[in-house]
C-alpha cells in the first residue's frame, strides 16, 4: 500500500514550519522553505526516499543557518567552515553540500580569504612563501588557491628582500654583545618564518653590516 501525504498544516509551534500528516497521522514538522524546495504537496507519495530527502534538506537548512551565523562574525574559508560544521554536529555530506551552496551564493570566496590572511600576516612582519603556504594549509585552503594568492600578494618581491626586512627589524630589537647568540636568534627566527638557511644567513649579514 502506498502511503500519501493527506494534509500539510501550519505548525502551532513555529509559524515558519508546517506539520505533515500521512494517512491522517502526524509524520513530522518541516520548515516552509523545505516544503517549497522539495515541492511537497497533498496526495504526494510518502516513502523512505521522501523522508530521507526531507531530513537531508532540513539538516542542510540547519547547517546553513549555523554557517551564516559564523560568517557574520568573521571571514571563513570553505575548508575551515566545512570542518567547523562537522564539529557542530553536521555529517560530512551535509557540511559539504552546505558549503558548496554558500560558495555558489557568493558567501564564501577562498581566494579572497587567502589573500586577506596573507595581508594580515605580512602587516605584522615579513614571511617566506613556505611559511605562508603552511599557515594557509592550516586554514584548510586548497594548495593551488594558496599558491595563487601568495604569488599575487608578493608579486615580484624576492625572498631575499623580505628576509632582509625581517632581519633588520629583529636586529634592531636585540641588544646583545654576543654576535654568535644574536646570529643564532635571528637566523632561527628567519627559518621559522619559512626562509631558506642561505637566505637567512645573507639577511643577517646585511642587518649586521647596517648596524655596525
């Protein structure tokens, strides 16, 4: 026997939802937006497929609301937001579908997100490409998107130029008569910022020469 939706009535608990009755018995409460999205109507067949479709649509609607609430507080990348939704209780598939919709609707832009992060980090102090790539990977930015953003933000700026700026700033902050200790501190700081050891050593040499 095929079960049918026999009635769709306003919910007493939520004006933005409707109560669905199947064969005259209450089945579930569904948001109006979901009913419109799935085009649910009276006399429509009600089976496991319909139930699953409604549950998935409701889960996506709930995840979208959580995501939009998060987006209003700060900028998010799609990977980072997807992980947060899973932590908040969404299934992986629901989180992926929700994020895809937000990207399509213009709420998320990983390229702009990556460039904004790079500018934010570089305002504090110069950094190497490897460090920037690592930090973007921590934010779950796609490697290709990260590389393009780094290339655009750094432009023609060389690693040596950035390292020189970094070393000059650090050298001015360190007051020590121990050349070996000063060199170790600055070169170590440079390598932690993603600069190659030879680039770091040259940057220290220039900074030392400028302060001699």
